[in-house]
C-alpha cells in the first residue's frame, strides 16, 4: 500500500520533521501553484524552461561540507565541478555551458530545505542532494509542483517510485542484504547467530534496518537493534550492549564518525567481530585516526560502484583528473559518487536535447531511456523504471591505507541470494 506524505514524515525523526515543517511553509510561498516557469522555444526548436537560457544550463547542489558527511560532501561537490569543467571544455551540452550553484547545509534540516527553496526556481534540477531524510521531506513538493530532476546522494527505498527523484545504485535495504550476504558467504556468521545493527534514526537507518531484518529472516539470524542520532559520536554504549547480547557481527548504517567510533571502541575492548557498513559509513580520513588499524582489520563497506582506487580505466582516469584539478585534496568514494551523478545527469541532458525538450519534464523523460548506462565504474544501471533501484548489485570493499582512496575490493559486484527476492518498500 502506498504511504501518504504524513506517514512518511512520521518516520523521519526529529530532524526531518523540522525539515518537513519548514518545507510546508516554504512551499506555501513559492508562488508556482503546481506549475513550472512558462516554457519557451529556443534556438534550433529546443523547448526550454526553468534554469535554461540560450547560453547556459543551471544545476543546483545541496551538500554537506560542515556536518556529519563533511568529508564526503566536499569530494562529491568537487567531483561534480570537475565534470562540469570537462563538459564545458568539450563544448557544453546543447550549445550551452553548464553552471553548478552549491549550497552547504551542514546536515541541518532547516538549512537544507531553505537552500532547496532558494535554488529551486533558478535551476533546471539538482545533481546533488545529500541527506536521505531531507530529500524524503521534500519529496511531495519535488514530485507535485517542482518536477526538476533530483539525483540525491541518498539511497533510501522511500525515494523509489518518483519520476523526479532518481537514485543511482542499490537502495540501503538491498545494500544491507548484500553486505550481510557477504558475511554469510565468508562463513563469518551462520544460521542461529545474532547480529547487531547500529543505525541512524530516520529514513536512512530504518530503510537499512528493513534490509537487515529481511536478510536475517532468510538466513535464520536474529537482529539486535541499536538506534542512534546523527549527533551521537561515541559508540561505547552501543558496543557494550551488543557485546553483552553476544552478537557475532555488526552492521552500521550511520556516518563515518560513528563507524570509526564503533570499530575503535570494540578493538580497544578486545571485542573482535566483523563490522559491515553502508556506502556512506566510511571515509578514508578515518585511517589517520586511532581507529585506522582496527578498520583495516575487519571492517567492510558495500557500494554500487568500484572504489576510486580501482585499477580499471574509469576509476583510474577519474583519480588522475581529480588529483590534477585538486592537488592535495585526497581521494575517497565521494569523488566517484559525485562524478557518477553528474555524468548521469549529463547523459539525460544530452538525450533531452536530442528530443528538443530541455524542460524539466523533458529531462525526466530522457532519463527513462537509459536502460544499460555504464560510465566505467563497474556496474551498468537501468533507469527505465522509477519504482526499481537502478541496480541490485553491490561491491564489497575493505579499508586499506596502501590503496588510493583507502578502499580495496574484496568481492566483485554481485547480488546476494536474499536480495534477489526482496522488494524495497517504495515511497
């Protein structure tokens, strides 16, 4: 059964509720009354609308450079700026130069939605929107009246089903099933065992928890839950509780700081169990912390892309270009996430141009034609069905200080058996 906007918001937690309340007020004064700016026909018979002029295509980026995901947000944004620079150097798209306007919301709900409200009338769409709860809170407005294509750096299944919000990769629930599947395949856990799950309250963590429960049911495991807030940085209490519960492995669906604390505290106490995290639960900067050694010992990360340190042509070329553009910035998987999102957006723009329809509606329709899109990062994506994730595959990686970007592949892209039959709970 399709959930109402009210039911979705009820599950988002305090931060996202604040965002939803702000959004309600913002939407009421947007003045758009359910329609986009008047469309017009430009040079060459190409229809245009919001964010598109005769010479430019305006895109927005709502990022986190000062909050929970600060390190990843900076990398995502710089990678997108690099892609736009490359695209413009090659002549732009549809005879127009691309421009990216960035706003840092610091993972603050009020700042996130205020920034969306500010930029939305000025841009064609958003190549970045970090924060699953904030994207979910804005979903009704994006779908109902704004209709600009949003490619979020968020993978909650609640975002599925939207023609305007399109994630790249497996959703958190499927990703979690794949991560647990890896531990099962490696004989690190078995039927009858207990596994812990430390997760953020709200959309991200609860969606990952749904995947953990599905995987546990299929494999005969028991999940011991530990819900936390994004502001909780010390995982000592969670480690103590899970250790006492006798869990044999831990899943963490939170941020890099929480992952480092969890693994570091466990190691300091002599508690040695494997820990697996979702794609946003790691940053290579963690390797320089006291938890670095423990992370390299038995911590694993799942994601729907090869890491930036992989030797395949796509990651290698991006690593070289990024390092040249941002000397000393460091490499992480935010670079891959940002660049991939920008390139997918760019491909949709090219196809919309070919269709002579650079309106928001035209770009969204163009994305549906991408059925086997592979930009060289290990997995082909299918965007033809908004109700389905673009892939069910996950690559399993392990922190490694000797590898550029701090992650090495330990299992190539695959779908766990339990993930094949799992149906994400779309919004």
